[in-house]
């Protein structure tokens, strides 16, 4: 990939609500790779684990594409949490009624890029 767009990794159809994952993504946006991974390692949220896996994949893509890169030269350029499809399940309630239970999914896109000016 060119230096303008960065190196990308996408994880799709993860069973986690996008509204719960987005605040975790906002914490690590525009940070260095090592700093972002340290933050994600210490966060208890499920979204932190999901983002960490996608970020590792993006870093592996970057290091595979450009052998001269080092992990310390990379930073998180962009993280996007998009909404995926919803699994609709029946939730049985009292007095013979039923509600619809929506299991939300998300797609995580992580773009890492090389630090400029160093």
C-alpha cells in the first residue's frame, strides 16, 4: 500500500455492540502502536480485546508489506467501528408474551501508518 493510505486490517461480524466498542476505540485513536497496545491490554472491556486483535493484524500487514518498518515507527491513524447485521432472537416473557432480542454485530477497521517527520 502507499504511504498516504497506511496499512489496514478489518474484522467483520464481531458480536459486540458498536456503541460499546466505540468509546474504547476513541481512547487509542492517534496514539503510537506500543502506547495503544499497552492501553488496550489493561482495559477490561470486551471491545478492547477485539480491537487489540485487529490492531495486531494491521501491524503484521504493515511489517509484511514494508520490511524496513519497525513497530516503534507506526501509529494508529484511524479506527472505524461500523454497524453490522443484527441477529434477531425471541425473548420469552411472562404471561405467554415474547419480545425481540437483537444481538448486535460490528465491523472493526484499523489503519496504521508510519510517523511523519522522524
